């Protein structure tokens, strides 16, 4: 199974530039005038042009508003050098929302992109969260 991540954005050019500068992702291709495919992470990321005020769910529910908002999903980008990654994200226009948080062998800093989407930059001391995590029975 492959994971493909879709991110709604109001300005495709600005969003593509942000994700390239902040995270080092690269444009692989334009699928049409409204979709950009980004590569450079473990999953493909698609930026989808969706104007502010447009329907967020086939005419039902809230309309899109691009300001910082709460959502139950965010992206974690694993990085080799957290200091450099944070500096790069801030320089590209990210908003830092937390200081460094240490948890189970990881260090994480939380950000928002210019369109209100949350993401974290995370560095692991090992290859993943330290052993101490357990599987619920």
C-alpha cells in the first residue's frame, strides 16, 4: 500500500515555493493547472488548488478558510539536523508554534505553513521512537 498526501492550498505557486524552500521537496510534475506533485519525502505529496471560501466537502459543511486552524491530521517530516531544518522552515515563511519537545528518543518542533496547516519537524536519536513504547493489548 502506498500513501499519497493531499494538501489543499489557496495559491498553488506560493505553496509549491514554500514546500520546496522549507522542506527541500521538489516539483515532479503538474497534473493539471490545479495540482502539483511533490517528491523528496517518503510519500508523494500533492498540492491541490482550492480557493478560500470553496466548499470543503462536496457542498456540505464548512468552507475552506486558510488561517491557522485545528485539524486532527498533521504531517511529521523526519530530519537529520533539526536546527538547520527549523531555520530553513522559518526562512521560507513557516510559523513556529512550539519549542523543542523531547519524547521517547525524539525531538520535535511544531510549525504552521503559510496556509494554516500544521506540521512537525522531528529528529530521532535512533531510527524511531525509543523502546519503551508498547503495543496496546
